C-alpha cells in the first residue's frame, strides 16, 4: 500500500493543496477563483452574457459580452454615467462608438468624437461622458468592462422586472420600458438632444489619431479615449525566461511567449487587486493556489480575487489574452515596472526563443 499512498501524495501536490476544479458552469455569486468556458456565465436575452459581475468580483468590475447582429442606428439612446467608467472592446465584427464630455458639450467647447472599432480596438467612456454605440456586422462580439462592478444589476432589472406601461410618453426606446425619471436610480442619465455624427472617414470623425498615428493615453480622463489595435503604448517584459508584451489601458492585452527553456518556472503572481483574463488566441495554462490547473483557449475566462497567488504559462506561440484589473497596482503595473518601452506587436525572435515550455509554478 505504501507505493500507492506515495503516488497519491505526489498527485495532490502537483495540483495544489485542495485540488479543487476552477471550472464552474456559470458566474459565482461571491468572490472566488473560477474559470468559465467560452460563452458561459449569466445569460440574458439579446445575446448578453456576464462572465464577471460585481458579486463575483467583490464589486471590482463587471465584464459583459454582447454577441449580436447589426443594431442599425444607435444601439441605445445617448446617455451619461456619473459613477460608472465604461470600456468598449471589439472582439469580432465592428462597433461604432460615439462620445463627448457632457460639460464641454453643453458649453460648446469640445468636438464630438466617434470611432469604428474593429477586432482589438478599444474605446473608453469616463464618467460624465455622453455616449452611444451601434453594432455594424451580422456577427459582432462587443466586450464591455464596467468599473466598479454592480452596474449589471440594471440589465438584470430590465430582464426580470416588468417595465412600466409603455406608450404614456415617459419611456424611452431601448430602455426596457423604464420611466425616464427611474433611470437615474441606475446611474443612467439620458441626453436626448445629443445627435451622433455620421461623417466618418477612415474609421473616425473628430480630433485625435486612429490608425493614422500613435494613440497616446491622456493625462486627463475627462473625454473619450481611443486606442486602435497595436497603436497604443506597449512595454516588453522578459522576466521569468519568457517575453510578455503588455498594452495597458485600464484593461489591456498581454502577448506572451513560451519559455526560452523547458527548465524555467513561471513566476508567481499575487496582486493586491482582482484580475481577470479573457483569451484571444493561443493557449494559456493557469494555476491558482489550491486549485487544479486549467488550460484556456479562445474565449475562455479566468477570474482571480485580490491577494490570491497564481501563475500562468503559454503553451502555444504568440498566446494573447485581454486582462482586466481592479485598478491600482495590478498585473500590468508589475509587468511595466520591470519592462521596457516597446514599439512592435511582436516579441524578439532569437536563438533562445521557443526552445521549450515553462513549468507552471506549483503552489
């Protein structure tokens, strides 16, 4: 019996102290480490899925995936949030996003901006910014990140609560039948005199670069922020015997190489803020303290609460994932701190590269 006991002990050590599964069938209702297969999570009508919510993230953030066809015109009435910061990330298809600071719009001291977001493009809508959007392709996925978490309750209320009687002149199209005055309870403030501009040329209208130049991040987060895929600032980190290109933007992307040699061990990460990954390409193995490792592919999501140890390794070339952090000194901050400014979408190709795969950190 002794050899059998030894084998079992080795296996339990290899998968963590508890050996619990990270995979769950839907989004948890309280913070815990978990992983979801592509398309899983809390589902609502209209193609909306929530892989991360305020409940599951400790109110750090919410992730909403919308899979739908062309919406035709504006997908929702123009509005402002006073407490919610909202990012729009195009995963596939095309999305048009409009935005303008509310105060400068009223004072007529700013110019309305719009961008057509294609795969990998991002637009950020800070507090007090008028915005609306439209899905432009028959098969579009728009990923929204809302900070802090909790705004998803507005969508749940629209889905599961009977709306007021429409047709009485106090409701808005696309509002689920809400009375206009009730929307403020959900941090939604309609701006019905805002008219989205239609003079787009080469994917943009209004000031600022798009695919025609570097998309720098502003110091003042009072107006819409735009970053076209691979046109924003990037840093290269080579810690732990692998390359990682981080493109930060309150959320952002990481492109990661396999290790330089099979003997390398993936560095342990322990962030003071919550972290989520959503896979874009390649394959990533993630190990969270006390859980079995999971192998993530396109569309899969993993969430790790704050102050929880984890490690990750790429098991395919040019593995790429979108990350979201709870602000502060998150994963991107740590990668940038020991990295160097980088201009390419590709990490260096040299004789060391691709010699093997990292060993994941056993926690």
